[in-house]
């Protein structure tokens, strides 16, 4: 008994430094934001504890921010765009990283490292910089993409200004860098596949493709699921590229949920409560999806 | 080992202690210090004006004992968000430039100016400037400068095509159309003109082409801001005129309506494919700079590729928008530069803020506007450009330039109307329907806004 | 590491031409993709060194003779000589956050992974959950906390402390440490080592990969953070690099050269870090805990 409570004490001590910072600088703001979602937006005055209690008690409007958000047509465009983006990006990113990781296998150690590094390095650049770069590349007149197409005699479209292709353009610019992390994780996972299994497959005379399909890919399921979860969470929260490249436009063809939240909070008047509400709707969606995927991951872990 | 264990326990306590001490220290320092600190936030205003501001701040601190002004520069892209976060977390600055936001007014965060200006002062401002800072009958900011959109003409192209620029910078719609037709040249007769008269753009936050509508008599909102009056015969006529330019007479760039401001500017200044364009007055100075740069490059002997790639020096002029009949032509303005004072608790500090704001927007400051191709908001500043060969006639028109309505829902109104206008211009929707839809949607926006405001109060 | 290529006997049998073909096809795809990934960055480099006006023409004029440092000089000039301040600020903040976060994450991660205490799962899940709340929703409340409650506005602590609170590092460390066999600590415990001693002498040395990865990631993440520093800093000389560069972004459509030069300058640490720490990074990901 004594040892277990002593152990508990140590447990708390070890998490204390990080947890105390977390509580003050992350948990508390999230809590305040959550409270905001149920209140009429007003200035958060905090010159004393009286202000805080007033904030808690007054201005309460129940679920109205949520119902307002659901009544807003742009919300559904944002939802649609975000889901579309996620449904394309996740398989693309994970699939590409798997393909590249598999293709790297037969190369020697140095080349492997070189390619892995080459794919990973650009994704380490900040999202802002990559978005600025691609916005410049997509320029309809001076951008290198349309200039190259022009040299081939093809009229390049207005990549970011045409509502039909704007979202796809942004997706492509992100998809170029998304596989980077996946390649490294997959490579590492592949390297942990026990020799015996591969030997066995080889003995049976399996061709490369068969080997991949029946042995390697199933063994990578946990990794795959992990990458799917991470990419899903990231895709749901795509913002920076939209902000830099199209500002949600033209119209709302590239408005995603987080951009919608930003718009409500900073561009619209008096709708910060709605922004907080949508944030929590988004949070709930992502949490549910991640939870489902985690459960699947847990059950797949035994092999 | 034991020491390490002890320090592990002590560490978080020390952290919190340091935080608390830091907090207390700041507080106590604040109480002991005497000077009144004014937080002044302003956007980037260009090198010369920035420097002038800093000089004025220094002067103000010297001439007023016990006053310190902390200046923060805002970037145009991210500044509004930074300001918003500060305001809504209860930490607004004291004086801020171009910061008027009805959201702040509605929250009671801004000092009204009605009682702070003497009648002579009020009379010194151009009425349009005051209107642009007025909401529901009260003045919420002190005007500083005005800008406007104008028509830029490529005189070289006019000359080459043998067309006379408008006399006295003015033309009626018929004269304008006639010249546009002459300026549209299809050299090889393939149906695609190499040279067009003009390019039109409609996009949220881009108001270059709105003056065409204003000159026909378009109004967007009723004076009390509650009704959308965009759907009117005047608007219909205005949009039809523009539509005809593109589709009937084909004197405007195809794709006009879906273009952006920077595209029409690029086609005008780099490609020389249009003879006229609607741009802000800044374009006059930009073109002058371009001309100078090309000239210097030529002087330095950078000759190969010169004529084709480096651009041509453009002989240009400006013109007013075409007026309907004998009416005075109207210019459009994107807004009025101004200074806002956030609500002050200390009357002493408020007086200083007011004095500072007044100083920054009168007298010399008005003269400094010329360095930024801006126009004064005060009559007493006179004509800053009277010796400018191109702009000497423009001042009175800029003074009367029509500013878009100041309204909390303006961002959405702009988006809605711009979108409908684009659809109409591209021919994807009948014009009357687009205008009607736009007006209906805007009215719905307005209704919802006032409904929620009523509920909140 | 398994050498799968050992299982192939390349070039020794008649059917190997098919293998060679597939090998070259595979290499082709790899190289092509590498090009797709790198060309935009190369373009960024070219634009950074091409005089800005050359880029504004209808066909940008790219000539190697015309390469110059003008754009970078402009960037320095426009920053009123504060560019190196900004660089230094970004650097030391990222360093502090990186080191501090690694240490905090290691401790907390170890605890969540190995120690038992009531509420362990719940607390950990709360940590994870906050990863899913978009920062736009948190900005104003965080400002209230930092400024109104703690009075830390316009200081570097206001940036460092919230960044130290981030739970991502804790997550990674915990996942990794879960895979460490308990025998290690049990043995040390039997030898009479204190808990902290176990942590320092047994766990940390074995966790080098994840510690390195955490340190590097946290550094880069702190380096590129923009919105929060923008909001919380007022004095120009305290700016971090990303915020300073934002001022040069105004009217960016007219100055792609300056923009690219600034972007390049801001990315150099990224590249340097990568070159120096490449091995640690890839090793940091090669642990089973991440997959399950």
C-alpha cells in the first residue's frame, strides 16, 4: 500500500512541471474558449476575479451560437470542402509514402538515406513559406507553372482564381510535401520486419509484387493506421495554405472549417461566440474520428 | 541523489513562484512609475510617413512632460487580427490608426468625437470624410486622409491609335464609349483584339470599377443602414453599361468581371494591351517610378532585350469616370484614413490622447500625405498636388469622392454584391436577376444583424 | 536492419532483366518525385537571388549573371537593421523551448508510460484532446491569461511558456518509452536506485532517439510559429523572425523577390538542422511504439 502511494507521488511529481504549464497555458484557454461558445460575445474583461465570475454567470445564451453556426450556409460549404480535402489527401499522402518507401527498399543504404532525406527535408519548411512559394508558382501570368505550360503551347488555367480547381490546386501543393514524414516512418517500420517472414515468402518463389501484397503491406497495418490518423487530424485542420493562397475564395470554394472559424472570429462582426462553437464542433468531429481509428489500431496491433 | 530529488520537488514550486513574482513585479513597477503611457498603434504608412510619425511622437513626448508614447507598427495583412485579439481580451491600445470597426463601437469601446471637435474644426473637414467616420449619427474617429480611384490612360496607345484623350479629363458615357471603340483594335481580324479599350474588375475589397455605378446614381444602403437599396433602375443601367462594354461592344477585356485588380494593372502597365484602366491614385506614382526605373536602366546601357522585356516608358494621364449627361463626375473611394481613440478611464490621459490625435491629423500631417500619394481630409490643407502636372485638377473630386457605407456587415455585403456583379459580368446570370439576388441577400444580412442586435440589448 | 536487397540476386540470372527493368522504373519514379519536390524550392532559391524587378515582367527575366544579394539586402534594410535581432530572438527562444520541452516531455512521458497513479489515463487523454482544438479559438483566451492574468505581454516568456505547454512532445516520449522493457527499471530499482536516478541513468540514455527527435521538432515548430508571437509582441526589437518578415509581406504581389529572399533566410536553420541532425531524426522515428 505504501509503495503504491509512494509510486503515485512520483508519478505526479514527474508530470507536474509539464502539467502545470499545460494547465495554465493550454487547458485554461481551451476551457475559456469552451465557455465562450455558450456565451454572447463580449469583451473578456479580466481586471479582477469579479470580472471572471460575471463572465461565467452572465451573457449565457445556451446553444444559440451552435444553432446559428448550423444555420449558416457557409458552414456546410466549409464542411464539404474539409471532408473533400481530407478524403483525397489522406489516401494520397499515405499511399504515396507507402509506395515511395517500398520503392526505396532495394537501394543501398546511402541512396536510401538520400531519397528519404530528399522527401522529408521540404516538409520541414514552414507551412507559411511553402504556401507563399506555391502562390507565386500558381500566378496566372508570371507564375512558373503557367509560363512552363505556355512554352509547351498550353494555356494554363487560373489555378487559384477558378472556383472549380482552386481547392484541387491547394491540395496538390500540399500533397507534394505530405508524404515526407510517412516515407521515413514506413521505412523504419519496414526495417523492423523480421527476416524470417521475408525469407519464407522468397522461398515460396513469390514475385516482388506478391511479396509486397501478401507479406509487407499487411505487416505495416499499424503504421498505416497511425499515419492515417495523423493525416486525418492534420487535414481536418488545414488553414495556413488557404489563408496564404486564396483566403477562402473565390466565393467559398476553398473555405475549410478552420478558415471558417478564423473568418467568424476575425473578419465578421460579433460572431466570436459562433467561432468558438464551430471550433468545438470541429474538435468533436476530429476526436470521434481519431478515437475510432485508435480503436482499430489497437486491435490490429497483434501480429 | 537526494539533492536532485529535492530539487525536483522544488522546481515546479519555483516556477510558479517566479511567475507570480514576475506578475507582481510588473504590477508594482506600474504603480510606482509616474508618466502617462499612451499606446499608439498604426499601420505601415510608407517610409516617409513612418519616419514623420516617429518624429512627431518624439516631439510630443518632449513638449509634454510626463508622457510616454509607445508606438506599435501593424502590418496590413495581419494587423487587424492583432488588434482584434488585443481589443477583445480587454487590452486595446489608446490611439489607433485606421482601426474603426463597428464591432468596437457597438461594444462601447471607442470615444466619440462629436464633443471633442470645435465647430470650426468640424467645418474644416470635407463632409464625405466625416461621413465615413460616422455611425448612427455620431462621429467615432477623426479623419486623416482620403484616397480615390481614377482612370489611368495610356497616352502612347491613344496617340498610336489616333484617338484624342478626353478634354479636360472629363467625358460623358457616350464619348467614353466612342473612344473605347476606337481604341479597340483587331489588327489581324481574327476576332480577338490585340488592344482593348479597358479592363474591368469586381472582387471583394476591390472597388476600382464601382465609380461606374456611382455615376449612374447607384446607392447601396439607405442612410440609416437598415435597408439595401441596391436594386434600382440606376444600378441596372450601370451594370448593363459595363456588361455591354464587354459583350456587346467588346471594348473591354474578355474575362473582365472575373479579373482581379492586380491583373488589370499588370495588363495595363506591363502588357500594354488596354488603353485605360481604373486604379487607385497610387498607380500614378507607381507608373512614374516604373518610368524612372526604365529610364535609368536605359541610361546604364542595359540595352539588349530593352524595348521588349524591360517595358516601355509610358506617357500617361488620368481622367475622371464618365459622367451621365451633364452631371458632375463622381469618384469612388475605398475609405478614409482616420485615428480612433479607445475609451479612456483617466480624463487626463484622454485629453492627451485627443491632443495627440488632433496633432497627427492636422497641419503638417496633411502636407506629409503628399509623400504617400494620399489626399487630405481637411479643407485647410488646400491642394497638395496643385503643381503636379497630372493631378492638379483632381483634389476637389477626391474631396467629394463617394466612400462605401460604414457598416458592421460591410465585409459580407461586399462579398455578396461583388459575387453577383461578377456573375452578371461573366454572363452567367441575367443582370436584373443578379442585382435582385444581391439586394435580397444583403437585406437578409442586414435583417439578421439588426435582429441579433435587438436581442442582445 | 534487414537488407531486403540481399534477398534479391541482381543481375545473375536470365530473368533478371525484368528485375532490372523494374528496378530502373522504380528509380525513375523515385527520381521524378524527388524532382517534383525539389523544383519549387530551387525556384524559390532562384527568385531569391534574382533582382525583384526582373520577376515582375510578363516573362520573368532569369539570368545567372544577374544573380545578386540585392533582395536580401533589401530585406535587411527594410527591417531597419533589426533583422539580426529577429534572427537572434527566434533562435534563442526556439533553443530554450526545445531544450526545456525535451526535458519536460521526457519526464512527463516516462511517467505516463511507466508509472501508475490515479487519473493517469484521463490526464493523458485530456492532453491529447487539446491537440485537436484549432488555435484560432484559443488565441483570445490565451491572451487574456498571458496578459490580464500574468501580465507577461510583449515579453519572450509569453512565447516560451505557452510553447513549453504543448503536449506533442509528451505524446511522442510516452509512446517510445512504453516500448522500453520494464526489466531495465526493475533491475535498477532492486539495486536501490531512486526514481529520479532511474530516470536519469536508465531511461534517458536509452531514449536518445526520441529525445533528439523531440528536440529537433520542437525547435523547428517554435522557429516557424507566427500567429501567437505576432499577437503578443509589440516592440519591434523583440520580434521573432517570422513576425518581422510579415511586415515585408505587405504588397507581396509586387515583391516576390523580397518575399523569396526573406523566406530563404528564414528557412536556413531548417536546412542546417536537417543536414546536421539527419540521422537522429530518422532514428527517432524508427521505434515500434509509434506504430502500436
